[in-house]
């Protein structure tokens, strides 16, 4: 086995000394555990989705409709899951999706996630809406690979400052989330009257920014905290943005850029026409539009529309290592994983995130091996059968 799948042997060998995993290796069990152990507000924030949560259910149903068809006698003794995506070398086509306000789940928040990602060699995508600054997360990440996710604020100077800080802190690629220029109707949060940002959680990048501080009269203290929060509310999202605004990103970012939230082939084509390096097929895990198309259902048409003209990544609905194989087979070059590692963080801090990531990679490799494949590039739609 490779170092990825060897996690399985490590667990069995530890068992000889009666040492059992502290968290389940069936990652679908993490959500129920998190519901028991996290506060209602924290769990609702990470687990909840928009409206009736129909989109979140559709994401999972789409995975169930695609079935892997194993092939035999193919010499799978030597496997290599490594890939290069947007200039970043990865041991497996797996990234940590940007998740905000991680200190809600565990006091170490993004710092624990950054350390766990680096220890596994995986790329962390750091959220603008973080509990710790991008610089603090970068320090915790050390020599690890990291991308920066931008929530594009109304203030162009603030956006430019964010991008400059991210570049200086060693973030190599930019992920621009398009689908969250305003918060969706999220009943789990509404029923608790809970928006963490209004409580000063998830605004660290804003409060630490020199452009933001200048706008609120200096460093944020108890004296101007209310003013700072109101300024955050006024600037968080920008619903006036159009495709013509993408030129601003190129002016302020000289690395790869991927647009996150793409669900329609025409939007993918426009991203290519605008010179973007990648698109991330995502519906924000069902958190923004209730009743929207499942991301996995959207993926094939988008891959067909843009082909090799841009890098297609996937996000939304992934819960296991076996899940990751399906969007790869449908044309995604890599997959972003979200809620599972957030649950791992809430249940076990850095060690919990690491456990989830190692489980994901081991199961992915074993899934490929047992279905007759040795590399992510071997996968194609022929690997899958669609059932209704």
C-alpha cells in the first residue's frame, strides 16, 4: 500500500494494542456525533442549509444515483494519486474547502485546520470569513500549500488589500466565491437568531486590515467595535458585480484564479472567456439557493462546455473518500471537502481534522484500487453507471 492507504494498516496495527480510533472511520457518522457534542448554534451553522434544505438533500441524492463499476485483473499494485492543480502539487486530488468562523466549532479554529492540512500535504483554502487572520493561518500552515478564498467586498480598496495580504502570506491561488454576495434564508440560524459575524466571530481579516481600520477610525477596540461591525455589514457582499468586474482581479492578483459557485455551462464559458484559470462547480453545500440543482448533476454539462480550456474543480455534498471518485470520473480535476473536516475539527481539533483527511485519502485510494484504477487520470464517465 502507499502511505495514503496505509492508514488502514496503521489502524489495524494499533488495534493489536487495544488502541481504537477516537473518531469513526465511517465519516457519515460524524454529523450525528457533532449534533450531540457541539452547541446547537455551532452545529446549526455548519450543518444547516438554505430554506427547506432541499438542495443539500439533492447533493447527496445525486451521489447515490452514480454507481462505480469495478473492473478486474488490471494490475493495480502500484498507485499514484498525486496531481498538480493550478500550479499546486498535491498528494491526492483533495482540497480543504473554505469554511468560515471555525472557532465556533473549536477554539483553535483555522489554526488547527491549517496545521492538519500541512501535516497531510493537502491544500487548505482559507476563507475571508475566518476567526483568525490569513496571516495567522499561514503561519500555522507553515510550508503547506494554501489558497485564499475571497468574499468580494463593496470597498474595492479593501478587496485589493485582502489580495495583497494573501499574496504576501504565501497563498498561491485565488478562489472567488460568487454565490454569497448576501446571506441566504437559513432557518437553523434564524431560529437561533444567530449570525456569528455580528458577535465579532469570523471578521478577523476585516478588523486586522489597514484599509478597514482606516475606514472605522483606527484599530478596532471596544470603543469602535459597533462601528466596525456596522462597516462590516455594509461591505461584506457586493450584489452589483458583473462579469465585467473580473478584470479587477487580474489587476491585483498575478496567480491562478478560480471562480466558485458555477452551476450553469454558460457561466463556465464566460469564465473561460474572461481568462479565469478554473471554475469550481458548487452550490455552497446547499447553503444559498433552496431547490437548486445538485452540483454533481451540474458537473457533466460544465465539463462538456469548457473541456480542457480551464480547470474544473468540484464542491458540495462530498462525505467520504469513495464520494471523491465520482466527480473525478465525471471530469473534475480535484475535489473540495467541507463539512466532514469541520465536524472533525469540532469533535477533535487538529487531530480530528487530520483523522478525517487521512480517512478520505485512504478510502479514495482503496476505492480506485478495488475498482481497477491506479491514478485519478484513469477515471472517466465509463467508470460509473447512472441509476434512478
